[in-house]
């Protein structure tokens, strides 16, 4: 049984390394910057940023939309939060309907 657990952990590490090496440096930098902003929002409001929940991400996107963030920014932030969760070995369902419902539909990109 211990061999199986060790093998799974090794596979998880390899998967994380593959994800990290598959992204351009500037892309990783943008993901980190976006996630740092999300982390600040969470800290200021008493939420846990990692692992987070879709409803917290939805609140964050709503907050950004009240600050006149562009649709492209909201979408990128959603992707960044999901990618950082994957890189850290956490699952975050960013396809949950209320996460996407918080994205304004009538905004210019």
C-alpha cells in the first residue's frame, strides 16, 4: 500500500512540474500577480484563498466588476485562480454556474 501512495505522490509532483514548465514566464508572472490580488481580497474579507471555493471566487469577480474591470480581466483572473489551484495540487471548479453568472454579460471587452 505504501508503494502505491509513493507512486501517486511522485505522479502528482511530476504533473505539477509539467504544468509549471508548460507555461511561458510572463504567463506564470501574470497568474501569480492575479492570484496575489485574489489573495489580498480574501485576506481583507476573512476568506481562505487556497484552497478556495467557487462562491468566494464569485464574490471576488463581482467585486472586480464593481471597480469597472474589463470582461477580459475578469476572465483572466478566473483562469489564473484556477491554474494556481492546480499548480498547488488543489481542485477548484471554475465552471460552477454562479461563478460564471457573476461575469457581466453586457460589458465591452
